[in-house]
C-alpha cells in the first residue's frame, strides 16, 4: 500500500522531511477509511463494488422507516403533518385541466382540412411564376 508518493514539485527532500513524521498517522487513516468503506477503494478509475453500501443504505432506510407512511404524525407545535400525496394531487387539478383543454384544442385543429392553393386567390405578381 502506497501512503505517500512524491510527484512533481512535491518530490523534494525538504517536503519528505516535513511529511515523514506523519506517515504512521496517514497509514492508520488509510486503513481505517478502507475498513469503514468496506473495501480498499484504491485509485483506479473503475466503478467500485457498491453491494455492501447499497445493503447498508437499504437497512438504514428500513430501520428509520424513511419511506413508510405513518398516519397521525404531528409537528412539534401539535399541528398535523400535511399529506404530501393529497396536496400534490390537488395541486395537479388546475394544470391538468389546462393541459387537457389545450390538447383537445390541438386535436380538433389537426382534424381541420388543410388549405390548398386552389382555394384562395393567388396575387397577380405570383401568377407569372407558376
């Protein structure tokens, strides 16, 4: 495991002298991070294995009942928590009605037969170009 690798302007004896007392701390930090993240992450550019992370996330969501609907919840001041689903549905009524009206208007407009050149008079200047 590489803890410190001087590159570029950091590759000097002065910098190595400054960093060398910290090597043990850096190694312990890297080991702890690897244990906490579930695997050695490394510095390669590939997708890490998220199996452990996803399982832990799902377990935490179940434990804290994040997506469970619970009736009777109240805020600290005693008022009931508004139901986001119901408020969302009520908020859709107006925009959905407007959309349906516009949709029906456009659908009716598409059924109108198109105008053809013979049904309206052609200006005299354009007749010679025909």
